[in-house]
C-alpha cells in the first residue's frame, strides 16, 4: 500500500508538469509541496507548450491545441485582455510577425497569458518569487526544487536562453488574489457590470459607514413621523445605532436590494419550514415511545420536555401551511401551554443531552439500548426548537418595512459614488460573467493557463467565477485549468468556505474530462509525527459527503531521515495540564485558568531550554485555537525574557497605549468628555492614583480641566491648589504609592499641555498640531520603556500618523474624528497592530491555527486544547436556492435554521480539521497541551482535547500515570514512542527575569549621563528647528532673492551692460518669469523645428504667466520672458539644443534626495528638485545634467560668480542622477545662462 501510494504521488507530480490539455485538480496533503507543484507547472508550461504557442502566434502558424499552439490566429479572433493578462494585440506585437531576435517579447507573451489566483497576498508574492528562482536556476543549468526536468518539453539547448528571457519578463506574470482578479475584471468592464467607471474598494469600510450615516440622517426624521414599523422597533429597544449596524451588516455581506426584496413570508416558505420541523420531532417521539414521559416525577424535566415535544409534533402535523397557520402555531408555542423560560430550559437540556450523551441515570435505564439513537435524534430536535423560538413574524415584517428602502438607498448611493466592498467585488464579477457572454469570451481568450491555489477554501461565488472561465464555451477556447487544494485543510467555513461547493466543482471537472490526483508524500514532518497524525485523525476524520473528506495517510520520502528533536525530548509529546494536590498526592479538578497557567509556565521553561540548546527562536511556533486567550502564555514568556511576535494580532484598538492615546485626543477635542479625562489621568503619562480621584472630583477637577484653553495662568494656579489639596488626602501607606510620588506634578504638566493643545487645534495645521501633541505628552517615550516597547512605539507611531491624516481629510472637523475614536475603542474595531521598523526576526512565533496555515516550525506547541468553540456564531446572510436567509435586528427569515444547521455541521467538521492543520505544521517535534476531560473543571464536547479520546491505540490511564510520575519523577513513553508529560510536575521552571538585576549607577556616572543627555537635548532642539524638506536650489535662490531685496528700487533705474532699463520689479515677478520659461522648454517639441516651436511658445507666453501677478508686474514679467526667449533663439544655445535633441534622456525630471549628512543647517528629511535637462553628450557619451538659468547677467565676471553660487545645487543633482542611474562616473553639470546665451560647465 505504501509503495502504491508513493507511486500515485509521483504520477500526480508528473501530470502537474505535463498534462495541459485537460483540467487537473491536485489534492495536495499537508507538507507535500503544493506551491512547488504550482511553480513547476508554470515553469514547465512557459518553457515548453507556452513558448511554442507564442512562437506560433507570432509566426501565423495554424493552431494545434494538442501541441499547445493558440487557436487565435486560425480563427481570426484577436484575444481580449483578461484581468491582469495582456494579449499579443494589446502588447503591440502583431500576429504573424516573427521576432526571434527578441526572445524577451516572446517571454512577455507567454507570461501575460498565465493567470494564477492565490488565497492571500503573501501567497501570491511567495509564488511569484519562487517562479523567478526556478527560472534563475534553469538559466544557470540547475534543476529547481520540485521540477522534474524530464517533464520539460523544451529543447535542452534552448532551455537556458528561454529561462533567462522569462526571468527578465517575470513582472508580466500575474499572480493575484481572487479579489484582485475580480477588481481587474470589473475595472476593465465597469459599464457592462453597472459600476462607476472609477469605482474603488472600500478597504477600511469608511466609505460605506459614511453613506449609511448620511442615509439614516436624511431619512429618520420623516420615518419617526410616518413609520409605525420603526416605532415598533424602537419600543422593542432598537436604536438608530442598531439600524446603522444592520445596514452595514447587509452591505458587508454583499446583499443586493433584489435579494432583500424577495418575500420571506410567502406560503411556500411556510410550507418548507413545517416540512423541515416535523420529521426530527416525529422521529424522536416515535423512538421514545412514551418511556421517558412515563418517568413522571422521577425525571420531571425530562418527562415534561418529551411530552411538550409530542404536543409540538401534533401541532405541526395539524398546522395549515400558510402564514396565518404559522402565526397560530407560534402563538401556541409562546403563550398557550409553555412560558419562554420553559422553552429555554428545554433547549438547554437538549444541549446537555448532546454534550453528555445521556438523559440521566433513570432515563438512560428506561430507554436501554435505544439511548444512542435517541440522543442523536434529540440533537436533531434542538436546532428546530431553537429556530421556532426565535421566529417572529411581526418583527420580521417591521424590520423589512424599515430596512428595505434604507438599504436600497444605501446601495444606490454607494454605486453612484463608486464604493465597492470586498464581498460585492465577488458578487459583481460573478454577475458580469454570468450575464455577458461577450465578456466571458474575451476574458477566456486572454488566458492560456488558469491556476487556482487553496481551492478548498473557496465559496460558491468564487467557484462560479472559475466555472464561467474554465468550463464555458468551446473546448478549444478554454484555458488550461489547474486547481490545487486539500479538503482536509479547509478551515475557513466562518468566512464562507464551502466544501460542498468544492466537491461539486471537482465533480464537474471530472465530467468535463478532467482528472483528480493526490499528493501524499510529506517533505516537512518526521515519520513519528506523521504516525501520530494518523493515530489522532484516522478515527475522527470520517468521510461525510459535502462536509468532511476522508482521512488520507501521509508518508515520508523513502530516503527521509528522522531529525531528533533534542536531548530529553520526544518527537511527539502530550502535555496533560492537570493540577496536582501535593497533600493527597493525586491530580485534582483543574479549571481552565489554572490549566492555562500550568501550560504557560512549562512552556516558557521548555522554550528557554530549547533556545539555550541551539534552536533559533523563530523555529518555535505556539498555536492557539483563538487569539483571545493567549495573554497567560505571553506573560510567562515576558517573565522569562523570551522574545515573541504575535502574528496577525488585530486587537490594535484594544491595546492600552492606543486606548490612552485616544483618550488624550478626546480630552483635547472635547473638553467635557469626563470618561476620556479619567482614562488620561490613570494613563502611564500622568499616573494619578485611584485614591486621589475622589478628592479631585470633589474639588471639581473636570470643570477646571474643561475650562483650560491656552496658557491661562490664573486657572492653572487654582488648579495647582486643588491638586495640592487632593494630594494631601491620599494616604501614604497605599502599596506602590511611592513609585508614583510625582503624580501631582505630572497632572499639572498635563493640564498646561491640554490648554496649549486646545489653543493649537484652533490655529495650527493638522500636522503641526499632532507634532505638538506628541511632543508635549511624550506618550511614545513613556510607552517605549514598557515591554514590548518597540511594538508599543510602532502602534503609537501609526496612531498619530492616522490621526494627522484623519484631521487633514476631515478638514479639521473634530466631531468626525471624535466619533470614529469613540467607536473604534468602544467596539474594539479589528485592526492590525503596528510593527517596529526593525521587528524582531528571531522571535518565537505566536499565532492562531488559521494564521499558521502554510507555515512550518521545528517545534510546534498546540496549546489550550481544552478551549471550546467560544461564543455564538455571528449572524449571516446567505442565499439558499434563490432565497435570502438572514438574521438582523432580532428577526430571522423562516429558512435561517438551514443556515444554522449547515454551519454547525461545518464547525464540527472544522474542529477536526483545525487540529489536523496544527499538528501538521511540525517538522521535528509536536507538543499537544490541554486539560484532559477526566480532571477538567468544565468539559466541552467542542474542544480539541475531546478528540484525543478517540486516538487509535487509546491513551494511557492518565491518573495512574501522573501518580507514578510524581512518585519516581520519570516520564511515561508509550509503545509508539509518544511521551506523556504533566506540567504541574515539571522540575524545571523558566527563570523569572522580570525584576531588574543590575545595580544602580553611581552618582558620577549619573552626572556624566546627565551631561550627555543635555548635549543630546541641545542637538535635538537644533535639529527640531531645521526644516523637514528643502529645495535643492534653495541656498542659491535665497542668495539671489536677498540681492534683489537689497538692490530694491536701485535696480529699477539701473542701466545694464546693453543700456536697457532693468525690467525686474521684485522676487515674485522673477519667479513668474523663471516658471514660464521653464515650461516653454519642458513642452518644446524636440522632433520639430525648434525655431518655429520657440516662436509659437513666445506667442503663448502670457497664458503661462502666474495669473496672481499684479498688472504692472505682469507687463514687466512678460517683457522679460520674451527677451530671454529671443536671446536663446539668436545665440548658440538653440543650435546646441538642436544638436543634442536626439540624445535627450529627460526634461523636467523630478528628483528626491537624502540630505547632506555633513551639513548641520540643511533639512532633516529630504531635498527636492527638478533637473531641467538630462542628456547624453553625442561627442563623448557622457551623461550631462543641465540647468536653465534666467538670471540677469551684467557681464563675464557675474557669470563666474553665479556659477559658483549654483555649485551646491549641481553637486546635489549630480549625486542623485549618478545614484539613480548607477553610473560609474558622475555626470557633467552645466548651467545654461539664457540671458547671456552661454553654457558654463562647473567642475565638481
């Protein structure tokens, strides 16, 4: 069997690299190299059939589909451009024209017609990078990993040249996510899709929020006067905020007005509901047969529940399949026989039966051997009862009456503004492809090969998009389709991933003549780990069509060598996180928090020891089912000074530093926000003790703080008295009070800063205000001193940058900023945490199992296996057989139970698959830790640890083993070599390094550091006074303007060397002349007659002048500009420009340069400038930087003086151009003095 499996694996890899004629689905098990298979297919296609197809397309050879030659030429159809894919026509290469001299063009043709769709941007980047590495390897004569060179159909003699050309054109390969693909598709066909031509994806949801708020603000006043349905919802406790949340939910789910408008209360919908509800209740009652009802007082709740279910079954059988009949049934269920609390007890009891697989001792005896069957039927009854309890026809009517017009207006407004959600991208792309055969064909003909990664995580909408591209139209027009996925790793059901859609698609692929292959040889994990994976999952990953795939055993390569995990460790370890009662020497019932703490302490010790033995921190992965309960482990790692990085932590707005920074901004913008004031006072930058809050509030501190604005000495003095009085009332014996002895001074400083900032907000630009806020409170300085300081600093840096942008975009509207800040913190809006610029690369990686997908680590710890599934699933909106099923504002449609049942089944299946994904991340060692059920304080049948009870070969008697280990300090290793450990009995503990270990510095050292700090402070102050940016020509222009200011009126009457009165009236006119003349030379057509071009430009000079010039200045400036152009045309400059015209590289080239590090008076950020003319000297081939100068020149001596003045500018330009172009020698720098008609070179 093992040999056969390896042989099938080898065949699958061969098919991936050779079979391009029919659709292929590759089910790649964990660690089998799915990315390598994708890369190998791309490379094999591009080097072989793809290259030959491009050759045939260019030479006009008749098509041969079997050989990979495109049908486009023979059919006379020019392929259109697929999303992100460009055809030969679009690239400007005419079919029928061979261009062997330019293999790069053929490579571009090949790569542009390959479309690869991945699950994430990171996966797209990795795939593109690995394709490039494969081409580079082939170019150098080596074989890339995963590619069988025997499978390549290209001539070996041409392989290196082809690979080199393909590597050069690699930027034309389009590897993108499904959302990027759909966005490109819609952007190329916006009118066909009914979208705004310049639509944009609302990535941060700000656009949709703004539209929803505008619609509600406009509609609610009238609705409150006219809508009885709205008043009914308000009386039921709904608020405008709830309406906003409901509309945002519908928008985010991609619900269209048409879908929402379908009647959910039609009689056929009622009939379907009754048809679903009756069978499970009837089946339960039939099997129960009155045995549980007969128990009576011996099991009163069981008896009454079963009797009630029997009555409900009778009512369902008698119910008219109409809306009126349903309302009668629901009224009976709620009001006639049972109270709502009874129904809740019934539902809770049904759940208890499902969890414990028992009705109680007496009831279990009564049903005998039918117990398991009856429990299963009870499990089927619970969702029915839950659904009927929650169906409220009147509420649903009211909700739809209110939301339908609001939602339609939101939808219309978003479309009009071009606001598109991620979900809408998929729906709109599917609708476009489904409704427009012409678009489908054009897109299809632009793709030769379509590859889709992680296909097991697609949803029905995404499957439809791929289906329209791959299975529509004549076979000879379809792209080659290659799908890669592993249904055993489908873990995104909560994000609409649907294995049923996956299986349906794969079945259609087979019907279309495709083939399905499997990869089972794992190149990641050692054999002992794979053996444990088989023991764990073969018994629980049982095939259930459309829900759960069958388990497939993974194998190591025949020549694989097992890498030892290290001394004292086993490849597989189970940590049993039970507490230990030392008095009675036996395990005790263990709560979840205690189990978490035991795991955390053992983990920190084990990880620290691993690293001490040579394992890099980054090769250790800690995996959790959810990211909300990791703090116990992180705290243990901090104490042990173990560096860690939390991947994908989206709790940015739950971070203390962000909450406190938000409070600070709120205090500035809203002087009466007492909650924000309280948060600020208790923050790390102020540090007011709780014991001082009562006397401060009694002294009316909020009022005093609210009145501050500017530097109000009188109010600050009154505040100082209040603070001193409060300080006197704080007991001195409060623990820890000595560490914040300066809190009163901090509070007064904060008050002064608040007053200053409130005044600054009224007068300063947004950027200046934010910089003052950062400087006065020094939040970043304080937080950077706390662990992990680098991450806190990155969070705050991001916060203040976002604040500055929000103030600019909102045009200083404080109310909009305040509203967003309050909502973000109150609702803990999900957002990615900031990262330090130099994040710790060698750090233990902490993440959820979902984030770990696609990764691997030498040592993997899967922690808190006892954790349950968590809270109730979020509401959903799904279309089932054309009908929208949704739950919103306390109302649900009649078929919403089908949504709940499906997702419950998916969640149960994914509980197995998430643990499978976690276990298969390990390369050398796998640790599974959790509170096993025997000693768990609370049990959850939905936990991962519950799956371990089904392990093939079983578990040892853990109670006996823990007692034995405690007695002889040994570790239990079972027959399979798996080690069972008990963290409560670990002898090693992680060292607690959280306390300072270094002695204080002596006073002299402190004095030296103080002096050094003072010097740095002075240097920082000087740096702060320097500008952020400056023009490259700033110093020269400033000197010129200063001369103009000094000469002033003298200039106006001075005769120049040619006897003309100086026409310059001042710096503004001079600047206007320079700008106008530069624009003439920027747009002068160098391919035409230059003299004619200059004459035409001179006629249009007035339009080019600054319209803000005063009339007198305008006349003078226009005369001066004409004089300069005349001098240029009459002198040698025109001839020189004609000579170099064919060799011009760029005109008006913008440059951005780092500041000169040797200058202490320049900008701290960057230098900006524009190179007027960049050309290559036709005589010497030297690159030349030329700068036009419109200065008035009095004589030869002045040219030298001015040339020297512009030396610094030339040095900066030359440095920038040399670096940008990678020139071995610096360019030459020239000044073209237009007034003197002279070119002056400057030696630098």
